[in-house]
């Protein structure tokens, strides 16, 4: 029986004026029906080019060699009529940015029914059933929604519906979980696993999220500089990799168990021709003259690697003992007391209650992590800290001053005391400004003279380990990691008391993430300022935060020292988040690493359910009538606080539930 997809010695050379780019060189890859294959590697390694080759959507000027065989037919040799059938019915793509791939002027239901009519001769009822199958709430109503009216996870489910609606034999998912929280990531990956196990489809899952790959893939291929350096069973490749690059890639991933990330030195080469030697040799600690003289071929059967000096043994070392973190004793740089934030309706009735009774202090010298699912109020809390959102009730004090009581020059000066590092590093920079102008803008607003401004910009640029020649560049000339360093420099140049990091690494690949986290950890160690790190990446938060706050539907449900909250979670919601967090051991943080069984929540419900009683009541497996009727205040349990009266009973309830299921 032939493979569903068989890529044989694929090479892609892109000719550009003045420069050629060898995007892929001798790539071999196969995907069978009913299996999930992961394709991993750094940005620029050629992963998306493989996806584009599968559906013959290569960029202009591309010259190809080798073959891409789907059910025996070479896709690269197909005519337009055959390609029209192949794209969608044979192989379907799920894009990284679902909102960018969906038309903003047409409802998602219309976009899906158009595709169903073209490929399957099906109607709107079939579209509703597809939405229901991927877990979209109120599918009949959502058919009439536009892309901007959907959350990130909902839009990604729509993309999966669009891909699966044509009944393709192969699903190609390009970074489908980037920027999604842990519970949404888990649900999206379940859809791909379901497509393989139940529908018999082949799935090629392209991702830099190695922990997610570990949890769902049967096999994994590692791509570096357009070449496959290792491939084989997921358990073998991700636990005992042979190639030094695979081991370095795994070491750059923080794990929720507490294992720190180690950045890979150097950068991936941009090749103009197929490599004659090992492309990883300049960055490899084990390279010898043999590695720089010739290129190793893939060797092995089933588990293959291209290395003259393969490694052996487990890749990831056990996490070091957690360092004891003493409570911060510095001055309070930001204080929120019983704050509520309500966004009014455009039509004058109702409104969205984004935060409910939040109280929080941040001291100089400490880093506070804020975690929770999408829509829980994390970004609103950041806006509140920065004075960009006014509390409907309650108080906010920044450096001892209420920002909403200030005006004019006093307000501008106060706002320099708190700065924000954005999620999208390139999008947060003006395309018209040079790096020097972008970093110096906060100083210009304060009237700092040009000579002093240039000196301070140069100092902070050096602290970010960026070359002075970067000052003349514009955002489109920067990589993602360089742009994020510029964003951090802009936040730092005004010497603020508080820096708020809002998902600063979610759009970056694992090695760049590790480099940026090193920079952030260095800044967080400064005893003169406080830091707030907002993220859905629990492993990153555990890595260097001192305290953590868990938000759900605008309320703090648990808070305390990070090792206490992650190592001994009290609230059912915190337990569920940790249960959903993927881990490189192929399971989850609540699975093999914890003695207790995982905690599962019901599907996400509308925010209206949080108006009375416990906000988690509609989803909690331990709910009682008391939970639904009475608000749950934060109560101290050891070193942490949790808003749940059943905390002492939960361990026994979890064990009892596990025994019942067994």
C-alpha cells in the first residue's frame, strides 16, 4: 500500500534579483492515512515552504526538484484542473492566522457553504453540523457571524471546518495554535487527533510548540535550513534525540515542571545553494572538521538522523530544585484595590463586566505573573495598570498617584512610570519610524534634549545586545526577535517603575523565545522596578515569576508564590489549567508529572454565567448549589489564596472520581 503523502528528495530554489534562496534541499517526508506527523524547527527553516509545496502554491520564481506524491500522483506535475480538485479535496490547509485567511466582508457560514457547494454539493445544514463537530457553541447563530466577531479559538475552529468540510485525505495545519491559551490549544489539537483516529485522515502538523507536538503526534520530522536533520517516532525523537540540533531545540523550550529554557547561540544560515556541509555545524558544540567538510546523509531505518556525531540518552535533564523565593519587600510601585471595569454597550443597555473586584499589589524587585484563558480579563488588567482604562469602581495607584486624577504634563510624566511591551513586536512599531525614533519617543514626549536622548537610546540598545547599526533600520528590516528587543528597549529607556509584558513571546519561535526570555529575566532582576508578565504559557510564567495571579472571567480565583500555586494548586480552575498544559514528556502537567488525575472542565460558557456565585460554577466538576448561589472570596490556604470553599475536599473528590471512572 502506497503512502498517502510521499515527499521525495524535494528541493526548492527561489530566484530573486541579486540573490537566490535555497528554501528546501533534498527533503524526504511521508504521511500515512490515520496518522499525525509533526514538522518542527525554527522560523526560516522551510516548514511553511513544505506546506506550500504540498498544494503547489510555491512563490513566483521557484524552481523545484524531486517529487511531491499524493496518492501516487506528483502534485508538482499536475495541470490546473487536477490542482483544483487536489486543493481542498485532496489536501487542505489550516493557516496560522485564521482571521487573515478568512474574508472580513463575508460571514463565516457563507464562506463555508460556498466551499461545501463547490466540493461536496452540500448545504447550510451540513455547515451547521461541521461547526457543531468542532465544538463551536450555538452553531446555527455562529454561521451568521463575521470573523472579527469570533475569538481566536473560535476562528481557528472555523478554519478546521473549512479544511475538513471538503473531506480531504490530508490536513496540513501551519502553526494552528500560535497565540492560543492552553485549554484552546488542547481542544484544537484534539480536533486534529480526532481527524486521524476517527476519519482516517493524514495530518501534517507544523509547529514550533514542541510540547504540543509531543502530545498528539505519531512521528516527528525536524527541519533545519531546508534539510531534514532527524525524523522518527515522536517518543524517540523528542525524548532521546540523536541530532544536536534537536537536543538544542528541546532545551530551548521551558517546561511547566520548572525546567528552564536554554537559548541556542548563533542564527540559522540563509543559503543560496544546497549545503555542502552540515548546516548546523557553526552552532554545534560537537562539530569537527568532518562536519564542515561534508554533509551527513540521513541514516537509519524508521528513526533517521543526519549527523556524524549522534548523541544518546534523554534530552531533557530533570528540573533543578526550585530556588526559594523570598517575598519582595521593596516599595509598592502599583496598587489596585477592589477594581471593577465595565465596558458599556454601543446601544446603551447592558455591557461587558471585564474585571470584578480585583485587588493586586506589585512591589519593586518582584515579577508577578498573570495567567488565564482568553477573555478572562488579562489585557484589561494590563490597561488598568497603565492608566489606559479607568475603573468603573475601585482605585488604581501608580507610583502612589491616581493616574485618572492627573491631566496634561503631569499625566504624561506619570505614564512614563509604567510601560508596556506588546504581543506583536513588529505591529507595535510605526513602519515610518527608524529604530532610533521608536526607542527615543518616550524621551521626546518628556522634552529630553536631543543629545541626551541619543545617548540614552544608545545605552539601552547596547543593553538589548543589538548592534548600533540597527538604529537606522525600520521595522520591516528586523526579525521578530530583534523587533521585540526594540520594543523592550522602548519600554526601558524612560526608566519606569513598572514594566508590563503582555504575551511578549507568543508570536516567536522557541529559540527566539528563549533569547527574549533571557533578556526579560535580566530586567526582572532589577530591584528598582516591578514587572508584570501576562501570558497563557504556564511554563514561561513558572520559569521566572515570583508570584502568580490566576484570573477567570474577571476575578482572581487563586494567587500566591509561583512554586506553591503550580506545585500545589488549590482552585479547580488552576488544576484544570495545569492539566491542559502540554509537556515535553508527551503528556500534560496534570498527567504523568502529578500523582493526582487530571481535572476536566465543561465546555466554555458565556460570561453571563459569572454574574452570581462562583464564576466557575457552570464548568466545575465539583459544583454544588452553594457554589452557584454564594460569591467565593479569596481564602488563605497555606502560602496561597484561593476563592473556593471546597479546597480541603477537592483531593478526595478527585480520587473518588478517578476510581468511579476506573
